[in-house]
C-alpha cells in the first residue's frame, strides 16, 4: 500500500510539473471592419501554434458603434493583445435615398463621422479599453481607398490615418501602419477597381502584414 501511495504521489508530481511547464497561448482580440474580417481567418491559421486569435462578432463599423459595443467585446475573454482599427466606415459618405449597396454617395451624402468627432471617439475608445483590460493595444491603419469608390475620397484615408496615428502616439499605443503596403496589394487583388475590398488572395497578402507584426509583439509579452 505504501508503495502504491508513493507511486501515485510521484505521478501527481509529474502531472503537475508537466502542466506547469506548458505555457498558455496568448489570446488576441481583433476588432475591425470587413477588411479585418477578410484577413482574420488567415491570421488565425498562421498563428494557431502561437496564439488564440478571435475577431469581434460581426463588423465593428465606425467608432461610434465601437463605443457602444467595446465593453461587450472585451468581456468575451481575457486578452493579452487587442488589435483595433476604425476608419473605413467613419470616413464614408452615405445617402439614404441612393440605390447603391451601403447607401454610399460621396457627392450628395453625409460623412459618417467628421474627423473632429473621429478624434474624440478614438480618445474615448483608448481610455475605455485601458480601463477594462491590461492587454497590449495595437492600432492598424486603414487600407487603401481607390478614388473611384462611390462613398469615399482617397485623400481622406491619409487624413484620418494621420489623426489616428497622432492619438496612438500620444497614448503610447503600438501602430501597425499597413496603408502604404496595402496599395500594391489592392492594385493587384482588389475585388473591383472601385471597391475597397479584396479577393481571397488579397486578404492572404494583408494577413501577412498582420501576422508578422503580431508575431513580433507577442514575443514582447
């Protein structure tokens, strides 16, 4: 009996030692619009041995929507990294009476979020995230917009990205600036010449920009 107890005790020690040596994979929350929805599956696949990657349910849309739902999204897990992006929806002009899918109309529509409000919303979002989580925050810049796009102006992307980067630097937030790199990807793999979205190969290429950056940041945790 004494030998049996000794063996059981030894097994328990080994199990405990092995379980303690197995490091829990870090958890990554990606919050973003349809562009991030497109590349997230490829990021998840690339990082499956290094991290658990999750995307917020549905489309994060514009910053105002983010303020309404950020607490709910963060409460879904215990995150080590939270990657965020808002911009593509915020700078979009929409007109309810237009027949275009998404009601996009940069000639007669109204911009979703004025740049001054975008600034305020991002400030509030950063403060809310920091209040609810100790996760490392990464901001990803908005991708390329073709000038022929129905509801967005190409120059607005640079303006909104610059404002966002200024806020992130102010709050010591890590920035993954993919805008310039997204331009050749869009020219080669755009869903259409007047569309901000991509075919699958385009999302694969974008995912590499996200994966490589996340891998570097995960090493600092």
